[in-house]
């Protein structure tokens, strides 16, 4: 069986992380609703193309919310998505790393799979919820089949720092953990994407169980450690001899907002899966409104060609219209000014 999964790990009050793109406190319902909309759209896009695969949602939320007047539980039931509740077991200390701390929830997901699915040939595709399918995923599962694994790297330069570490830093940490010199500068794998067989998930999770206390100890001693799940998965892949695929025809992280960074290619229309981290409050929100408020039957009645045209226009891939450019600039600058004004009372208080 092939599984398509995404997840939501809700932060509790006092345990917030920094999420730069939403601008909201991560424990707030307003912040979490942004992700619930992404999740519902994620399954609408996947179910359109992937009818043979089983769909799962992993979450630590026991009572699914009502968002925009719609019961998330009821919509997921309509879409035949199974909800799996699992606790967030691998929480980092408050002084560990300020951003995206709930990304370590992915290892609670791997724990659940390793302990509850004993069919070693089952395959799990686990991706972030701000992803959109524009083609069937079968070819991706087929590519992963021979090794029970496929992953992709972020082709950054060795000294480029991502979430506190460069690839050169990763090499240093790998050597310390493995107790041996390594010749290559390791890849930085995309953390938003994981496709593994149960057999390999069991290997990766077993190695993580050994690694986790080492990360906490390194943090206590002020030593470099893996700050997020992509650093950690990159190491676990390396340790097990898994290397990133060089096939660029499957998926990509696409940056779309021209205010900060836009890197869109004409060839993106040939991919299977788009990861759109800058579109949570732009195109993804617009598509959510379209398929959950305006279209009947979640938009399944329209043709795939019409669906893809709507998606391309909404997320400005591959073309950026004047209207979307204006919206990016208006909303982005408004949010920046809003953040600055929020800081003024604190600055004034500190100066007194």
C-alpha cells in the first residue's frame, strides 16, 4: 500500500516557535487555521489525481477545529482521509532553536509508523501541507521502489547557512557523531519531503532513537547540533547510505513572492508536486476559498486542465500577473509595517 500524508503539530501556549511567514503567534488559532486551510487544500489536490493511494493526516490535535464555519473532521471524512492522533514526543528545550521547533514532530510520525505498520513494503510519502499536487504521484512511488527511498537536496553552496548550519557545519557534526572522517561534504535534503518504505522508516527511526539524546546533550554543552528536521534527516539518510536523487522532474520548493525572493521556472509545470512556502496566505488561501466556498463538490467536477489553470494563476506559477504582483507587494509591506508597529510599545517601554 502507498500512503500520502501530511501533518499538523499545534504548539501550546508557552511553547511557541517562530514562523516568519504567518506573522502570528504559533499557539493561536488564527495561526493554526492558516495550516488547516493548507491541509484541506492539500487533500483536495491529491485526491483529484491519486485515487489508489491511501491518505493519512497525522496531528497532535485531539479535537479537530471548525474553520471558516466548516468542520475539519467532516471535510476529512468526506475526502476519505484517516486522521491519526499521536503526541509530540520529541520536544526541544526552550533554548534549543527558536524557529520551527515543532518540525521534530515528524519523528513522532515515524515512530508511529515503525511501531504500527509491519508490512515492510508499504511506502509513505510525508510532505508539508503547503504542497499542491498537479499530477498523479504514481511515478514518484515507482522511482522510490527499488531502494524503498527517494529524497531531494537543496543545492546550496557548502558555506551557505540554513537554519543555523551550513553543509560544512553538517560535515563537522557528522564526523563527531560517527567518530570518523568523511570525504564528502554532505547534502542538505529537503525536509518538507520524505518517501520511505516501512523497512527504511524502521531503520531511520531506530537511528533517531540513538541520536536524540546526543542532540540534547550537545545543546546542553553549547555544541553544534541539528536545529531542525531537515538537518536531522540529512544525517540519518547519510548514515544509512541513502543519497539524494538527481532527477529534477518530480518536485521542487518554489519561491513565488517577488518582494522577498522569486525563483520560478517554466519547467515547473512538468513537475508532480509543488512546495509553495510563500503561498500560505496568498495563492493557497485563494484556492481554498475557491474549492471550499465557491465550487461544488470541492471542485472535483471541473476538468484537470481547468483545475491546473486555476492553480497556476492563483500561485503565479509559471507567470506572475500584474494583479498578483500588486497583491504580493501590498500584503507583504502591510504585514511588515504591522510587525514594526507592534514592536513600538515594547521599544518605548524598554527605553523608559
